[in-house]
């Protein structure tokens, strides 16, 4: 599923006598060189975005080998793909992919992955806090991370309950943005606190820990920080004025 957008890159879908064709470049296409087919979003003449099924191993499709120098997720190359007059099949009506409840569910699912990664990253804090050399500061680091992750878990559980009780509620973008903001803050704090508490040693001597830290740091950048917070504020202001 390739649905990311980036400044300066654009993928367009055009309908003609041969049906739909794709033209342009799609950014952030994870493992595109290893896949045979994909679902991609593309801009329509109407200004909306449509969802299309496309074969990747056909003429006109060129996955870029990079750039991909990431230390986190080094094997999950996420690079642009060029499409030159490539046949595609429309999936659903225009705008359907972004408006369906499942789109918001997907955003919250990513937040659940952040949370799980942060839980694993924080585990060494427990050992540090219970060692003979542990001091009050070690306990502070553990307590701050535990409280943040516990709160994030509660938010994820509440969101899951809302979706289960009323699936349409999962389509509420405000719910998804709030969940992602809370979990992103907790995961970011976990990165900061583990670095401060454990120092550089596990980052240079513990391969599993170093990988977890690098993976989470990169994956967490799917959250757009202040821009996502601004979207929450914009939605709240719009609802207040309605």
C-alpha cells in the first residue's frame, strides 16, 4: 500500500480509452522492488485522490534503489517509484480510500506499533533501576517512562473499545490524531529517557537495543509533530464554530 505524498513528487491517474493509467512518481514505496503488485493512491483531475491496483513488474514501472542510508529499518527500503503510462484498476470511488473508517484505523494501528517498540526499548530501564548501583535518578527515569507508556496503552485500549462498539467512530480523524499524538509523545519520551538513563553503552555494544532505538526513531517520524498537533487544533476550532 503506497499512499504517502511528498513535496515535488506527484502521481496522477488519467482515464482514457484504455482505462486508467498512472503517470509520475510516488514517494516512500516500501519494498517496491521486491513486490509484484501494490495499491497506490494517485491524484485525479477533480483534485481528489483515488486508489488503484497496479502491477509493479511491468513496463513503465521503475522503483528507485534509494536513497536509503537509514540506520533504522535498513532492510525496508522506502524509495520513490516512477510510473510511465502504467495501466491500473480503480478500487472504489474517488476519495473513498481516505474517507473510509479503515484509514483512521490504520493510523491508530501504526501508533500501536510505536507503543510496542517503546515497551521493548524501555525494558533495560527495569534492570538498571533494580541493580545494586541504582540511585534515585534511575528510579525517576523508569517511573517517567512507565507512566507515559501506561497512559498511551490506556488511550489505545479506549480507542479500540470505541471502534469495536461503533465501527463508524473509528473513522473520526480527531480520534486518530489524538491517539497518535499521545503515543508519539510517550514513545519519544521513552527514547529520550532510555538514552539518558543508560548512556551510550547499549547503543554501541548491544546490537538488539541499538536496532530497537534506530528503528523506533525512524518509524516515529511518520508522526508529523507540530503539524499533526495543528491539525487537532484546527479540527477542534472548526467543531467549536459549527
